[in-house]
């Protein structure tokens, strides 16, 4: 049976962190000057006037059903991301759960010849960033979205997309030259048919929106996988995020806390990137041997590993859509790009995509332009693609640089690291970028809130 035709202004496919952020940002009023004032959080009562529909077959699990253990998926959020979440009125709810600020970063080479340290004092901030379990961010964004009257959430998936006025011949073809887009008709898995003015693919790394519409992608398979788990070390982590570049790949220890205010915590989330074969071998180790090998790989920097939760293994690929937009459609977050976790930047890029796209759509709306005008989406792509591409290329460079075992290159890279470590100005520049405080920031992400956290 065919369901009713719905016509929201924007249909967002995927209620992960990127899709929910876009939904919340689009639903709330923004000033015509391009955004809220720094420090001004949005209120659920100030509707932007746009009608938003969000679909996802999954809804976030409620905190009452969370196991005591930490979510194996943890993200290091930049200041820019925290600013966005704060201005959307979500950050305070997140801090009721477990949000761990980190004040230091320590990065070194497994050879022991190169290292670089960062600290919040040098950067003139209270912390370098926050580590947050993904389930906390997703749950709080989802709850915020539920309070917004102009957002309809439907728990269902995407079945198919056809052009609204030429459904039979053009299915699956993307015509980027067609700037007078006639719109897209989307059939949901529950049988509903939706004809939005704009369709957004926020459906993650295996995006069906992207694949059904034939967006071209550049993909690098690393042949690597990341082992992720939560561990307790003998020594406290002192709120320091640590990463060692081993010949086999980077190993990160990201500091967590039992509660937002716990001191001297010994709990860390680890991300251990290895060739897939090695990762599979390590996944099979018994608990005691795993803990020993992990402590050894980490050079005993936090002493022995005295407990480890269940391990999860994620294949690593870097994927980048050649275009993020075609008439009537935009991709955001992992649907547009996936990046090696060594930089801890994946969802930080996704938050910025969502905030920039919302800013462009709302600006057009307030200026009386049709939001489906292709120029709106093109501006989004112009602002986000070079930034994402630059970061992805840098990460690819890092990955290759640290993957080589050619002595002259190894010496050069390690000298380089130590050189950066001694040069305050260069370090300051790197830190500003790593915290997401430089570049073309949307109003939602701009500095001005750091003292509030
Ligand atoms: C090991 C590892 C460590 C990482 N660490 C960090 C870090 O420290 N910092 C950081 O910034 N990033 C990190 N990342 C990356 C980060 O996790 C991702 O970038 C982020 O989760 C992507 O969010 P998203 O909302 O774009 O996509 P997703 O989280 O994948 O959400 C997509 C949503 O779409 C829904 N969906 C899928 N298909 C459909 C469909 N057909 N119809 C409707 N809905 C659909 C899904 O149910 C899901 O809810 C890490 C990644 C890995 C693998």
C-alpha cells in the first residue's frame, strides 16, 4: 500500500551526529546576520519557519538502558564542535553524562627520537578539547530535536529516490548540469512518499543517498583496521591525550573520566590502528595477553593495563565524494567523507558541514531566496570541500610518513617533530587549527564560549 505524500522543506536521511545537528540547526531561528551572537544558545521555541523531516531506522538508546561500561565509540570534540553543540542548547545536557576535558597532548614516534607536546595553558584556553562517548552526543541531540515543533522524526529507512518529474528514465542518474532542479521524490521503507525541496544525505559511510544518486567518490583502502576499547591503566592519565606512531600504525590513549568532575582517572579509550591481519590476530588474544601487548606497544607510559573492556574492530578507509552537492541534494558528515581516525577529526568535520549548510540555507530563506536554488548548495560545497580535503590530505600524508621505514625519512620526520615542539609560534598555529578555531567558521562554531565549559 502506498503511503501519503509528504512535502517537508528539508528531508534529512540519517539521524547520526551530523544529521541531528543539521536538523536542530535548521529548525531554530537564526538572525539574518548569519547566525546567533557568540554565547547565545538557541531556544526550542524560536522556530526558523522551515519544516524539517528526519528519518532513521534506529533511535538512540535511552541512558537508563546504557550498560555501565563506556561506549566503545568515543570522539575527541574540538572547541568548534563544542561551540556548535552549546549554541544548539545540547552541551549542558551532555555534561550531565560523562564529558572529559583534556588539557595536554603528547605525540611521539615509536623510535623515541621525535616528540611534540601541546598544553592548554600555552594555547590560552582551559582545555584543548573534550572526549565524549558518541552515544551521549547522539542521545542529547536526539532529545533536543524532539523538543522542536517543526521537526518530524520518522523511524524508517530510505527505499528509493527518483526525480520528481521524470521518474522512469532518470532514476539513479545525477545531472549536475541541471540547475533548475525539479526535485526528488523519495520513497521511505515504510511506504511513505516524500517530496522535499532539499534532500540531505547524512546516512554515514555507506550512504545510500550517495550511492543511489551515483555521486562519484575517491576511496583509499588502507588495509588497516582500528581496535577500539576502554582500558584502565595503573597510572592516571592526567587529562593527557597521547598518541604514539608505531611502525604498525598509530596507537592513541584518549583520557576518559567516570564522571565529568572525577580527578586522577585511569580510564582511557584506545584506538589502535594496525594492518588488518595483525588487528585480527590481536582481536583473538585472551584478555591478559592483550593487556600485556597493549602496555608494551604503549611503552608502559601509563604502567600496566589492569583491565580492558570488550574489543571492537573497525575497518579503516578514507573516502571523499568528488562533489558534495547536485541540484536538490547535499551530502554531509561521513556520507561525504570518511577520514583516518589518527587525527580524531571525523565528526568534527561533520559538525562543521552541518553548521555551514544550515547557515547557507537559513540565510537564503531569510533573504527570500528559494532554499532549493543550486547556488545555496554550491556555497556550502565551496566553504566545506577545500577545508575537508586539506585535512584529509594532511592525514594521508601523516599516515604515509609514519608508515615508512626508510632511515633518512624517519630521521627527517622525527627531527621535524622535535623542531615543531621547540617553536612556539608554529605550535600555536597547529593548536588553533586542531581546536577548530581557525578558518571559515560558521557563526554557530565561532569562539566566545570557551570560558562557559
Ligand atoms: C575507530 C574510530 C575512531 C574515531 N574517533 C573519532 C574522534 O576521536 N573524533 C572524531 O571527530 N571522529 C572520530 N571518528 C569518526 C566518527 O565516528 C564519524 O565521523 C561519525 O560517527 C560520523 O557521523 P555521521 O553522523 O556522519 O554518520 P553516522 O554516525 O554513521 O550516522 C549515520 C546515520 O544514518 C543512519 N542511516 C544509515 N543508512 C540509512 C538509511 N538508508 N536510511 C535512513 N537512515 C540511515 C544510521 O542509522 C545512522 O544513525 C572515529 C571513527 C572510527 C572508526
